[in-house]
């Protein structure tokens, strides 16, 4: 039954190790998609913001499987990298990656998500070790990451990076561009923003609601170094992140990676009807249909 917290049977095909290959990163992304569908089905509400979670699976896979320097056993390690999930309604994806990396037991994905009194709520909060910022109203993620990056600079920690994963819907918010201006003004070249550019806001496409194009030129005008990649290509994402982590690349400039993605990626009926899958409920029939498309 939906919403009972029953453990679903999802085989583990990916486990953390250092230096995952690009093929292994793609396996991790597939694991994330399966876990998202599973925890959505088992959710206390029988739902999640599944469309935008699926669109960012490869992004999170490369961040947690390659880029982020973390110690799950020591979540507040002073030398850790910081990831701010600006698109915080997509917390289910973050939880799946955190469980994979070892921040908490995997089984909690399927018993605790959106259950009253549990920590795995649909908007993550800092009571859960490993979550760096609360997520409520959209638009605050980049500004928050600016604060982390400035502190790293102020404390002379050259090996640390602050990352923000934001959605294109957030890029219609004024505070996002205030953060972009501040990041450049402060010379935060230890700040990397990743945009999940799936071209959909909750009610329609970005083109119809608030067109962001020319998107690359906007960021360049704010004095950011800009990369644009296929957000479902683990190799392209890894290479872009590796370039953006290099201090010698555009010194004094924050970096942004624009990731062209598909909302609901991996599930055909969600991709075809993306505007209706910003969030959604999964009954048993839809759960099985999703898992079949994901190879189970």
C-alpha cells in the first residue's frame, strides 16, 4: 500500500568508492532514480516532487560520487565541501544520495520520508546531519552558498568549495541574481553553481512563464565563468566540475554550470507530460510501470 512505509525491494547496484568511473556514475544515477521512485511510493504522503528529482539524478550522482569532499561519519568536518540544495523541494534526491554515501541507513529512505515526526521531510532541514541549509522559499540557495564560500575565503581554506544546486524556476527569483552579483563582487572563485535547466516551472515552461534566455549571456554579464553541458551525461558533468574546481580557471570569478536536462528524465510518461509531474503520487500500478522503465 502507498504511504505505509513498507520497504520496497530495490536491488543495490551502486556503492560508494573513491574515483568512480563514468560508467559507475551512470549506474549511481540509475540507482538514484530507482530509489526516488521507491521512496515516493513508500512516502507518508505517497508523493514527492518527482519530476525535478529525476531531472537532476546525474548531477547529484557526479556531486556525491565524484566532486564533494565529505566525511559522512563526521558531518561537520571543518575541511568539508558544502552543497546547498537550492531546489529544496527535491529533497528526496538528496536523501537518496546521502544514504548511498553513508550519512544514514538506506532503509530509512523507505520508512521515514514524509512521515510525521521523522527527519526525512519533503523540504530538508539541518536537524539531519549532512544537510547544510534549510530549504523553504525558492531563491535563497545561491545567496546561502555565497555565504559559505565567503567564510571559506575569510578563513583561508583554499581547498574547500561551496556548491549550490538550483533550478531554473529559482532563476526567475530576484534573490538569485542578487547572489550572482554578490558572488562576483566578492571574487568567490571557490563557488560553483549548478543549474538544473529542465525548462519547466511548476505551471508551465520557463519560456512561457519567464524566459531565461539568453541564459549563458546573463551569467556572463554578472561576471561568472560559464559552462554548459548535457545534464544527463556523467562524463560531461564530471569534466565541467573538474574544470570549475581548478583555482587557475578564471581567477576571481565564481563558476556556473548550466545543465540541459529533461524533467522526469528516465520515465517516459513523465517526460511526455512534464508539466503535470512537477510533483506527483504513485499508486502501485504507476510504481510498477516506473520500475519497469528503470529496468526492474
